[in-house]
C-alpha cells in the first residue's frame, strides 16, 4: 500500500466528508454520540462522558501509533461532525485492512450518510491504496449492522465464537464480512445505485 499520508486523506462526497480525526472534532462527536443506542453493539458505552473521553483518547493513540486511521464523518450541508469511522487492522504487507468503529448520530441513520461513507472508504481502499481485501466485523447478534453489510454486497465469512470480551466481561461472538478486489466493481455499482435512490427521495 502507499505511504501513511495516503492512508489518511480527506474524502469528499455530496452528503458527507470524511476528515482525519483531530481534537477539533471531539466536542461535536461527544454530542453526536450521546444516545446510548449508538454504542449498543460497541465494546464500550461512550455515551457516558468519561467513557467518551477514554474512547476518543484511544482512537487518537491508535492513530498516533500508525495502527489505525480515524475519520470524523462530517455532514456536508451543515459542516457538523455526525459520526466516526476508521481504517484499522492495517496489513500493508498483504494489502488488506478493516473498516470499523463506524457509528452515526441516530438523526442520520437510513439517510444515505453510511452508504456514501462506505463508498468513499472502499473506493479509496481499492482504487488508491490498491487493497485486495477489506474486511468488516460486528457483533453476531447485531442484525441491523449485518443486514447493512449484506446490503452493500459484502460477503459473510463466518462467526468467530467467543472472539472478544466487551463491557464488564461480556463474551462476544463476531461475524466477519469482506469485500475483495474481484467483488469491488459490483459492490461499487450497488452502492452508487443505493445512493442515487437516497438522493431522489
């Protein structure tokens, strides 16, 4: 994959802009993530102020260590941060990465922001970074996330049992999905079609 700076671009769409995460995004993201439902399937409930601080600091630390690239998801019409997503599990030697830690304010669920974010991230991963594999994981019980991944054409690869310990020693099974380079043209067309449908509403 290309060098670190190409891993952390600003990605512009019509509905959203993805900006490399910085301290200037913290307060707006805290407000965007104050609904506990945002964090229902995450390893921690960062709707709580002290846990939001811990989460934000951990994202910054991972970026500083070059283990992750975090983005603030910005609503283009208002210029307001409305969520977060990241490139993580970076494997440049195998031209692979994961898209994760993705969340949006509930006001922007089902409004096209997530679809365009995925299109921007996947387009950059495959067409600029020359990835051959992009993966996603979610709690195996998270049917909304799993339906969304299947809706964009990501392929279900299986469930890793007892994969993670989250929230006070809760043991989580994780469902894995992927898009590989051979899938990307069809997935891109599917995302573009779904995005056009949202624009027409």
